[in-house]
């Protein structure tokens, strides 16, 4: 059975050393995030995920969820008990608002936990994950009454949440939503329609499920401008605020999926269910986007999560499995064969994983800090910069992070040879589970268009200019550090590729928007590559500085320097190739008629 | 349910127009491969696969194979009847030797069929596929008596075959084999040991199964030099040559796998089973390699196969599913949304698939022709050239073809959005089924080392020089064709990258073999990219010539020209990036100690 150990040392390195979170102690909510507190949260929540949740990952896959005739759903063996432990542990409350029972800690802290829970057991993690997204939307758009009614028990985890967007005919294009909301005269609405692909839509873990549902009021515009958001609890709250009457929403089916079997992906039928509007009429999409942006960062983290657990197990296997001899002569002549760890092609895959995972961890936590700074930085200028950067980066973290995370998970499966393909070893589950992250919360094609069609040009390109300036500053300061000049120069070249690609869009996309669409995926990957490089520069600088002091764990910092150099030589070269593809434009891509794609007999 | 139509027009284009098979009519075995014969075989075998085998693909995945308590194995519903139809149809006999009941047609013909059967139903295709590999090994290394005993019924498909290499502790490193073969004094051997991952190892489709087994005779060298090959029939033949006494080989388990559920992957226990040596003692590996080389080409074809069926279905979906509007304005304003086919990012994925699939089909059939020419070309020089080229290309077709084919299958799943992740639509099965091709018959890392560690330097680099000359000749002649100069120039640049990478190996690998291992994967991909470009030059030249004659289906040829241009602009740029990675060498890759890969707390 595969195992998982939370990489707490690396998380602490990023939070304490790279981000230097303690230096933000003067900001609201950060005052409690002392280094002691950080270390305790990281270490203990990591322990909980490794010891309680990881052992349920494979059984969750094997058993999946079961829908019964009455529409109720049972989660896999052990999930219910583990969920109760999770609620008791309080780990779900880290980032919640203090007035509703949360700990009000920086988002960075809950994001560190979110990595661990998703790595230990992604299907399980989605239950509290959806709750936290739904709570964020209520927090942002709900009335004071709604917040008081729902948030405390959602933050504590006693109740869970969902987000209901997709319908059978309507995924990305939410303007096509058909679910209706009829006012009932008492301030409530009767919600009727069918929603599909609802993660955690029905289950046996909590005493109530709070559905957030997009629907259209009578006479609403027939477009995304006519969508409103509703809160629809599975059990309507009674006067004491406890779950009362069963609402008219039921699980009609659960999907058979490629992976994440332990999470119930439901078709939900709303038959005149009672709901209450959240925020303003016709402004539902904006409210939902609060949730979506947080969720997209969380999905990016899933790209890291499955890559990380697959990596940890592949390392073990590579050290244990003996096959063949090192190219440079037997490494362990007294054994019949060397561990496959000695083979460069195995090491290539492990190193790719190591530098992606550590770079992505740094990026996700850096991104979480930007989310915090968006709300809490001292000056308007700082808040705006953080908001610009995280808005720009969200599709990159989601899109590049999950594309590349999936590649890495596949490479780790490859380390196992034939044993990677059989279920027993658990590697193929990591691949199947990680595949969904490229699809949900907006496919990666949608992320690429969000980046290139909206974020790049927004406010005259203010965000991308700020990003370029930040990366340039990092490059300039790395050049001053002994041993980092070569990495900095490679980064400079890669950044030039991104700038040139940006310029190409500026010069060509106006004339033909298809040029933008044709290059969006390439651009997102260029930016992902450069951004992880940006994170590696930051890490390398911190490591170089730490080594000046001859620290006890010098090997940890030396590995950071080697990893940064490996990243620069093995990941950055793709930026140039992607730019050339982008600059090819859309002509040949869009030229062929439908008929040319038919299979000719 | 997904569907499949054999792409017969494209196959005929490659065989009749690009390879001009008719021009080889003077060679033995080719005389019957008239254009009429080719068209009939292609069209009718394609029809059989599309109509009989494709409909069983999804049920095969759902049901899988069942092992019963007595060790017998039942295949999924419909497999037995379909197999009987296959035998009756005679499609398995296309390439078999005429003296044993085969049709003796060129390998190109059976390879065209092999694509179709693998595309329609990979798990099913592996039953006759393994048989044909085992028959090839017997044909090459067996005694006249053995051939007479086994080949006729293997070629007809009445009996099936397997290859038994892997043991629990021993995969790539066959020198570690423990299975024993004790001489019994009557010319037979008692075979004892455990083999795992035996595809088609036990099933209910045929009246006998002919296992080819690697084992060690007493006192054999404790290395790959001590391995012998044995034929071990499930039922020992009686005096009339019919299956008689049950042999001491049994299926102890079947693996639960990520995909290809319809094929029984068995653990086989040999308990003093009676076997007969095939070929010479201690020369088993060489005999098995005959089978492996053929099998590796077949596995390369599987990369194409799953990419092709996934592509066909994704095209249908992209034309049917409506979501959003074209970037350049509504394409179908009277509908609520446009088909997703209008979105550049969807078209990018479809075009990538189209040009990979058609390029790979051309490469596989070109490769099959080289196999034919190895044996049948008129002069020793021509035979040697063909042998050099296909020896060099086999790991590229297997390694690059399956890496890239898997990527394409994943992209086609991506076209479906959330629907791609649920089982109902069948797309996730194509991904799971295609994943194995990167692993079996030697992982793609093993292929890369076969290419770079053996094939490149073999005979003073004769093969790679011949390959460079062939590609250069194609580039030079394409430059003379109106409209192809740009593609030819891009190919010239890509070829220069490959040459530079080759030179880098020559200058650096001697000093440190790890440099070779560190770059082998990159090199294999460079060569795959250049080789498909080589095929696109060939196709473009044929298409340009055909268009001179204003043919009826001009659109087919015009699409070839656009596809060639798209390939050049979207695939070739990676060659330069891969070369840069290769030239980074092994220093940083191999630098970190084991401890640096452990998860630090």
C-alpha cells in the first residue's frame, strides 16, 4: 500500500524562510501566526493527514460511494469516522472568520493544510474543500442573517457545502442555465431543475448539506447576466437553527468516474426546493466567482498533491527495486543488481518531480499570501498589487499546475514499470485521481483564455507589467549572489521569451482573436514555466543565504541549489519552443473545414 | 457509446500512394499485393474491426476477465463469439508463412490490419497479437518439427500464444530469471517457476495456448547468457497433433489493472510443466528478441490506435456539443451557442491529434515495409539498409509513439470536459488502455537506452548516417516542390538539432555514460519529432503531386498540405528545446544523494 508523509520541512522552509511570514506580524490576522504557531499547525495537521486520511485513500478508490434506492449515499468504509476526527481536530477552522468560530489565521496556513489533506486523500479532501468554497461565497455575498445561520457550522465542519453550476447541456457556458427560481412571496424561492457533476452532493458525513445553486428568476435575461445565486439547505433550518424539514433536493444518481471514487459526484434534482437568494438578483455569477477563484487555487494545489504522493512512493520504489547495473559500473557489486535509483532515466523522472513539486509548493503558498495581502496589506497600493498578481496567477496555478502535475504523476507511475499499471501498488490511482484537476473548475483551456483573453489586457496590462517587474527584480538580485548567476541568466532568457510572446499577442490578437485563442495554452505554459523559475530563484537565494551560516542541515539547502540549477536547465528551455508555436498563430490551426476531420472510407 | 470507423482512405493513401507498394511487385510475397487486393483487405478488415470488435470494447472494460477457482478464465461477454468470427474471417493469416497456411502477404498488409484491430478493441487485439509474436519466434528459432506442430493452428488462430519473461523480482533485467528447466531424458524439460504479467495467459477463446517461456537449465550461467527458450503448450499434443493431456501450467491469479481489462494478465505457475527447447541452449534471449522486436513495433501502433479512436470520438463531440461563441463572432447565430469545434483551443487539440495520427500511421506502415525489405529486397545493400533503418527506428516507434499517443488520448478526453471523466462516454477508457503501451515490451526508458546506448553507435553509426541521408534527401526534394519550401526549411532546422544532439553524445558520452542515460529520453523524442516530420514531407510531396491532376477528392490532398504545415509549426519547435535539455548532461541530475529524496519532517 502506498504511504504518505507530509513534507513539513519544505512547507516550513517556504513559509518561514522564503515568505518570511513573521515579517507580516503587524497585519490583521497575522499576529497569531508566530513561527511556533506555524510550526505546530504544519507539523500536527500534516501528521493527521498522513496517519488518519492517507490509509483510507486506496479503500476509498476500491469501494467508491454507494447510492441507495432512497437517494441516500454512503461513503467508503472509514470516511465517516475520519471526518468526525477532522471536525474534532479543528483543522477546517484555520482560515475561517473569527466571528463565526474560525481561527482567522492567514490563508497561507489553511493552504498548507489544504495541500496535505488533498495529498493524503483527494476524494476525502473534497468534502471539506467544497464546504470551504461555499462558506467563502456566503461570507462574501450572503446577508448577515445568512452568514449567522450557516457559517458557524460550515466552518466547524458540522455541515458541508456544495456548488451547483453545471447542467446536462451547460458547462462552461453558464448563460444557458435552465434551473428556475420562482418567488414564493415569503422571501424564499422554489428551485426547480437538474444539476450534474455536483461533488460531495450527497453523503453521510454531516447532518446537513448547504447547496449553493445558480438559477434564473422569472423574466431574467437569457444569458449569464440573468443568473442568481441561492442557498438551498438539504434540511431547512428550524427556529432553533437546527436541521429540520427535508428540502426538495435529492440525489438522482452518482457518476461512475475515472477516479476520485471516494467522492460522490451527484446528479441533483431540485423539485421546487426552498432556497433563498444570496446577494443581488442577476448577480449570481459574480458571487459564484468568489468561490470559483478560491476553488481554482485549490485545484492547482491538487496538481501538486497527486504529484507529491506519487513522487514519495516512486522514490521508495526506486531505492528498493533492483534491476540492471549503473551505466558507470556496479554500484553495489555484492548484490545481484543495483537499485533502479542509479539509472539516469529514473533519476530524471524523480528530479523532474522534485523540482516541480517544490517549485509548485512555493508558488501555491506565495499565491495564498497574495490572497491574504489583497485584503490585509497596509496600503491600497500593496493590496492592489497583490490582487493584480493573484488574479493573473490564478489560471496559471490551476492550468499549468494541473497539466504538469498530471505529467509528473504519470512519470512516477512509469518508475514502477509494469507494477505501476496494476492496482495493488496504488500508483495508477494517483494518475486517475489527478486527471480530474485538469478538467473541473473550468477546463485548462478555459483557464488559458481567462489568462490571455481577460487578465493580460485588463487595466492596460497593469498586472502583467507588475509581474514582469517582480520577476526582473528577482533576477537582478539573484545575479548578485555567488553561484546563482547562471540560473539567473537562464531565467532572464526565459522571461524574454514570455515578453516576446506577450508582445506578439498585442500586435496580432486585435486583428484576429483566433490568434489569441490559438496561443493561449502555449502562453499559459510559458508563464507557468517562468513563474516556477521565479519561485526557484527565491528559494535559491534563501538557501544560499542560509548556507553562509553553516547550518546544521546544510544538505537541505544544498539540495535546493542543485534543484534550482536542474530546474533552470531542464524546464526553462521549453519556453522558447512554446513561443515559436504561439507565434505560428491560428491560420493552419483553423483552416480545415469540418469535413476534413471526418474519417474517410 | 463511443464508435470507431477504420480510416481506410488514409491507410490506402499511405500504402498505395506514399509507399507505392505496387512498385515492389517484383519482390517475393509482394506479387499478390496488387492494389485491388490491398484495397479489399484494408476495407474489409477495417469493416470487421469497426463492426464486430469495437462494440465489445466498453463491455470488455466493464466486465473484465474472471478467474474461476479451478484456474480457468472467462473473457467478457461476446469475446468468444467475436474470436470465432475472427478465425473464420482469416484476417490473422495475412502475414503468416504460406507453408503453414498463411497468406504470405507483405508485413505492411498485416500491420494495417493490426492498427484497426488494436484501435477497435485493444484488450481483444492482444489475444491474436501475442499469438502472432509467439509464432514469429517459433518461425525464426523453432525446429522444423516444432514449426509443423504449432504454426498452422497458431497462424489460423485456432490456438493462441504467449510470451513468458517477467517474474516477480525480475522485469527488464532478465539475467535474474529463476524459472528452472530440468532435462527429463526424453528430449523434454520439466519447467518450474512463477511468471507474472502474462498477457492472454489463460482464457476461453482457443482450444490450446502455446506458451513460450524463458528459463534456465541446470548449471547455466547466472546472467542473461544462461537463458533458454521453451515451448510449453497448455495441452500437450497427442500423436495426432491435437491437444491431449493437460500440462502442469496454471493461472494462479489475474491482475487488477488500470486498463485493458478485457485481456487476462496472468500470474502463471509452472509446476514441472513439460516443455521443449526452442533453438539453442543459452540462446533464449536472442530468440525472444525476434518476438520482442516485432512486438515493439506492434506496441508503437497501439500508441496510434488509442489516439485514433479517441480522436474520432472527440471530433464528433466537438461538432455536437454547443458551448459559448466563436471568438470572432457567433458562427451559428440562430442557435443558443456554437459547437465547441469553433474554439481555437479545441481545434488545437484536434489538429495535434490529426497530424500525430496520420504521421504515425505513415511511420508505422513505412516501418512495416522496412521489415519486409529486410528479408525480401533484391540486393544485400537494400536489405541491409532496411534492417539498419528499422532497427534504429523500432525504439522510436515504440517509445515516442506511445508517449505521444498517450498525450493525444488525454487531449481528446479533455475535449469532453467533465463528460470525459465519466465512464459513460468511454473517453477515460481510451486513456487508461493506452497507458500500458508506454510500459510493456520494455518501458520507454528502456527503449530510449536501446536507441542511444546500442543502436546509435552500432557498426560505427551506420544506421543513423543512413537515416540522416534519407531525411536530407527528402528535405532536398521537398524544397523543389512549390509550397513546400517553408516546411522543408523547418525540417532542416529540426534535423540540425538532432545532428547536434548526436554529436554531443559522441563528444561526451565516452567520458561519462551517465550523460547518455540522462539525455536518452530527450533524444528519443527529438528523433520521434523529426521522423514524423520526415513522414509529413513524404505525404506532402505525394499530395502536392496528386493535386496537379485536379483529383476528385482534392480536399483530402489539400488537408494533407495544411496538416504538414501545421505539423512543422507546432511539433518541430520542441526539437530545439529537447536538445538544450540533453546538452545539460547528467551532472545536476545525478548529484543529489538518496537522502535528498526523502521527505524531511
